[in-house]
C-alpha cells in the first residue's frame, strides 16, 4: 500500500472540500484490489444513490480484510459524517500493511 501521512490525508480533504477524500477512496480501493484481491466493485457506484451504500459497505469490509480495522465501524463513521476520522485511522493501518513499517525502519 502507498505510504501517505494520515494528517495530510485530512488536510488535503479539507482544503479540497472533500474531493481528495473521494480520490483517496478510489486509489486505496485500487491498491487493495490489486494486492489483496478484496473484490471491491467499481468506484462509479459512489455516484449512484443507494448503490453508494453498497459500495461503502464493500469498501470497509475490504479495509477490514486488509488491516483488521472494523468494517462496521468504518461504515458507520462514514454514514454519520465522520469519514475523516475513519480515513485517518484506515490510512494509519494501511501504512503498516505490506512492509510499510519495515521499509521505514530499513
């Protein structure tokens, strides 16, 4: 997984009025599907009402499969306008997946 600063993910999301957050969801989905075969469907479902809830459910279940962070917690945080917090936690977990911590130590 690509190493990103969780703080900068939040900063970029705020200064872009949420557009970076959508970009972050799409890029991390692509990385999880490529490296861990999580089966998260196309991100185009994000713009379809009701289907976007299905997509978010599948996304956060993929995050749980990869990182161990609760998919239910991430989904509920996203529903209740705390996606910034879920993104912060998930990015911190992504940084430790796939040799991230070892790569920084070497």
